[in-house]
């Protein structure tokens, strides 16, 4: 690190006293050791001078002395750096490379002269890991916590090496520094290439940060290297995280920010506004940014056709599931604000069963992502966009499978199967498949079933597997269709419908040998089935 000037007054006093001591000793060179001791005893002023000298030296920087405060000395790394903690820090966090740290310090040559300090009442700042200080400092300070004070013994290879720093530091000098960590400002390389560097100016509230797709409102000011302001937002600007507006750097930075956080960004041209004109492609921009607020935006269907913006967070962790009895209130509007319909109020909510075709499917699926008490704005995009302002007042989920008795499981299986049949007839094969899958779960073997219940459950389960296989064939999921048919054949090896549907799945994946085998078996069971016989002739 850079050497600051030594305190002239203290050093001058020390040199003056040392000169006086030397001159006194020169007058005693002819005396023997005994005579010298008696001579000293006869000259109290010399004792006073010695005492005064020790006091001056000790008051130069007492914190540079390596005193044992009850903490063991520890080694840091493998290069010989040693650390002795004098006072523990107040937190568990330590700074990262790139952070701007602030410290008090004093230093000396090991066993020798005082060399440097941060000065009375002042501090020293530097960026960690950026080669602004000697390596021993970078490695040592990175281990410190806020409020911690420690003595570091730094070997020559981590200090000034064999050259030293003449005239203050001789070659191959081991240095001893007493360092107190005041704190640090986090500076993060958000892009990994130095394109966007972020320094926190004011910590935010809470712990949550925006994610891609969320709507944020920020204040910002963009400056050039000469301090000229090129863009500014006084009232705040709204944008969606992930968009290039206002500039890519802001979208990157807000994903690391908490509500009300302020930060300073140093941005390379390629991550900036791309303003051109007076802005050089080799210059940097400086952006002051404050995150005022944001709304969580959920892509409900994964294709951005149904988006949910949370206005008020709900309670707990539970969401409605398929078949839940939901109590809600909502208003639907067109893009121009025209109201289409209103259903339910907070006092008299609208009640429906989720995913039972009682409301718009997009809205239905969005409500299934909501929590009790949540208020959201849902946009459903088809030929045009419809907006729903929704309050989820309450909901009651279906009785869990593990709480049902045998009779309830069979009844639930029949209900789900019927729902699947209705959806299949309308061509909604995806949702029909989901209903058949859930129905089969209810009818799966249960050790509490009676013999009659087992027979009925197996029949229902077989029917659900076959119907689901028909859905999978139409959805192009041929491997899944074959697996479902195989499950049926494990229960009933002579099931001709399962053999035929599995042969269809094999045909779709060009496994002709297996397809022919299944059709042949099916014909042996149903020899008068002309349709299957024609299929077999085509294979031949």
C-alpha cells in the first residue's frame, strides 16, 4: 500500500531524545560495566531521558504493538500470512473482492520502526482484490468482520519483497499492521465481465428482490464521465424486468435490489443506453438508481398468455387445487377499461369449483396460483386481452387422498373419470388426461378395500388407463400411451382394447414387429373384429 508521511513532530522528538542519549553514552565509553551502571545511577536525567523516549515511542501508535489479548495467532493461506484477533467483529459477514472497504490502521516493520497509519480520526478506503494495496492486505482484510480489530504479520513475499520500499522499508522486510475494520460498501460485478458494477448506497427493506417479468418502478439519473446528466427520471419510471428499456444495465441491477434500495452503477457502453452521438463507445456511464416498488408477475401458463400481477400478498402458503371450492370476487375489463362483468363481492363472494369449466380457464388457472386474501390483476391474452381484478377470499381444498376411506376413494375416482369423459368429448385431451390420472390414483389398490371394492376399483382403474392412453395418442405421447396399455394388460392379459391401443402407439414410433404382435393377439381374442383384421393386413 502507499506510504503516507510520518508524523513529523513525534518523530522529531524521538530523534532529539535519541541524540541526547547517544551523546551521554559516548562520555561513558571508558567506564567498565560496573562503573557504567553506577554512573547511570548517578545521572537521573539519563533515566528520565530513557523513560521519556520509551513513552514517546509507545505513544506514536500503541495499537501497532503485538500484545496477547487472549486470541491465538492463526495462519491465513499458505504464503506465511499470520493474524491475531484483538477484538471480534459484530457480524458473520466478510467483504468480497471488489468491495470498497474502510479501515483504521497503523503499521511498522517487524521489530523495527513505525512506518504508516491512517491518522487520528480519519480512515483509509480501498477496493478489495483490485491490487490497490499489497497482497497481504488483500488476503488479510478479506477475512475480517465489521468492527473486528486484528494484527497481521505480513511476510516479504506478500509485502514489498526483496526490493522493499526505500527509504522507509528495507528489502525483505516483514511488516506488522494493526487493522480495524470499520465497514465496507458492496461492489458487485453483476455481469462477470465488468460491464455492470454495482455499489450499494443505501440498504433496502426486507429480503425479496424482483425477478424476470416483474414490473418495477425506479428513479434514476444517468451521468457521463465528465458529470454531465444525459437522462433522468424525477417521478419514477415503470418497466418490466428483462426488457431493454430504459437500458439493459437497469434490468440487470434491479434483480439484485430490495425495496427502497439505492445503488450506484458503473456501466460499460454496451450495457448502457446505446445513445451514440456525444457518447463514446469506449466511455462508461454512471447510473444512480433507486428501487421504489415492484409487483410480482407470474407467467401462469408459461407462454405469457396468462399473466398475474400481485397487488396485495396473501396469507400462508396454500393455493387452491383442482376440485377446490373457491370463494372469490372479480371484475373483468377490456383493454380500454370497459367492464365486461362483475361476479361476487367481499361480503357475498362468487363460489365455484376450480377447473370445472365454470369460469374462463386462464382466470381459473391464475386463481389456482393465489393465496387466501391475495389480490391480483390477471391478464388473459387470446384474440384480445382481458383484464381481471381478482380477490381470493377463501377456498376449501378437496379432501386429501390419505384421509379418505375406501368408499370415498371409489366415489372420487368415478367423479374424476366422468369429468375426464366430458373433457374428452370437447377435445380437451390434456385436461382429460389429467383427470384420468387422478382418478386412477384414487382407485389404486388399497389394503382396506373389501373383495367387492377391489373388483370395482380394478375395473375403474383399467378404464381410466385405457381412456388416458386414448388421450396420449391424440397428444402425440406414444410412449406414455404404450405404458398405460401395458398396465391394463398386467391386470387383464386378454384385454383386446389395450392390445389394440398399444399397437397404435407402436405403429406411431415405427415399431412394426411389436405392433403386429399386439394386433395378432387382439385378433385371437376377437377373431371377428374386421377393423383389427384390416390393420393386420396392412402391416403384412
